[in-house]
């Protein structure tokens, strides 16, 4: 790919290109849609560049991911109906296609789009609630705030938050997820939705955890963490060093697998960031700025036998770099 065609494009143009790819790949685009696409494509060199880069991604996917991608794209009417429910627009369409192209997901996270507060990929935000509670939202996170006369409740729909509860309010403070509830006991703590449960990390004081299908609470103290699932609580573990470093814009690692580092960095950027299995188990320590993932990746080759392979700005892989003979 030439230097011109590999030049990054804006997030807005990328979203539009992904939306057009979804529309045209469905196979039954109308003549009007095709004409509108031609106008969009010709309107800007940046539009054409984004379309070319997405085409190169399709070549990379050609044999392995098309079945999953087509499975998502096929029921077009159902996708359109769900998009209308959350307000429509290119951003919503781009989410559907982006999930197919970049992550091979097969669902649309309505809770994220309908939440009271949410952050985009790479964005972090701090909120101060009416009771004085400070709420930090990490990248691609979404919450609903439900305060009434009896309870202060935060529903974590997606992502990760840090809670520092306000003082002097007698109402219980609850963080609710699909896996259960977490009751603050005058405290500061992290809650993260993971693929297999909800992770609680207690930074200060105590938190009581109750799985969705359990009538029993277990209290966790400062410096402890646990994975909560709908039916049970996992093994209590010591808090990871730097667990709350993301609230200061940093990723702090202490002898972790390279694959785990890459997976964490991937939460803060658009597109695909992967690691070759041959180097996935290499260990890495250090501190990395989350607002510059590329800088963090460029710090790897001087210390590890790896190099960074970039097919497009949205498809990056950490691969082996064997020593020269």
C-alpha cells in the first residue's frame, strides 16, 4: 500500500466508510443508495482513502472471517429495526459493521447506546453526581444513574468505572450489573464488566458483593478483588498493582503476558490490535500512556524480540522479530 493510501483518516470518515460497506455488502442496495455512495466517494480524497483501506482489511479477512461477517450482515431488516430503536444514523450503522469487521461479534449492545452516560473508545470521563459521588468512566463504558428516595443505584451496562462514594447520604449505594449487585460501605472501588463476569476491586474501605442468583452477601476489604458471576463469587485475590492507574491515563504492568497487555491496549483504540501466538507469552513490565497506544507499541521492540506489523491504521499485529544471523 502506498504512503498516501496508508495515511490515517478521521474517525468520522471511518464511521461513514464502514456504514457504506455495511449497506453495499448486504447485496440488495438500491440504485439510490449506490448513487449516494458514488457521490460520497467522489466528494473527498479522504473518503476514497478510507474505502481503499477498508478494502485491504477485507482481503486480510478473505478466508477466515467472512462466514461470521456474512451471518451478521444477512438479516438486514432486523439490523435496521434495531438501529431505528436507538436513534439511527451513521454511528449506529457503523457500530454494527464495525463489530463484524473488527471483532466478529454477533450482537448489538443496546444497553450501551441507550445509557444515561457513556464514553467512546479511547475516551475517559469523570462525573460528579448529585450526592457528591465521583464516578470515573473508562474507555467504551456506559452507566445508568437511578437515584430515588430509598436507594442510590448505578447500573453498569458496559466497560469499567471507578466509584468514590459521597459522604453523609444515608441511602445505600449500589452498583448493579448483569451478574449481581455491589453495595458500597463508605468506599472507593473499581467495577469492570468482563466476558465471564464482573470484577470488583476494592481500593478503600469495604464493598459487599451479592451474585444475581444468590441471597447471600460477601464483604471484601481494601486491597482485595474478586470475579462475580450470576451464581457465585470467584476466589478472592490480592489487588493488582496499578489497578486504578487508568484513572490517571496510565497502564501499569508488572510481569504480565504480552497478549494481556495487547488486549488491554486494544480497548483504547479503534480497529484490531492483535498478537502472534509465538510471542503471546512473553512477559512485560512498565508504565504506558493510554492516550497514545502507538507510542506504547513502539516501546516493545527495544526490549522484546518483536516488531509491529501495520496493514492499515486499523489492523495492527505484534509479531516475532527473530535476531539476525
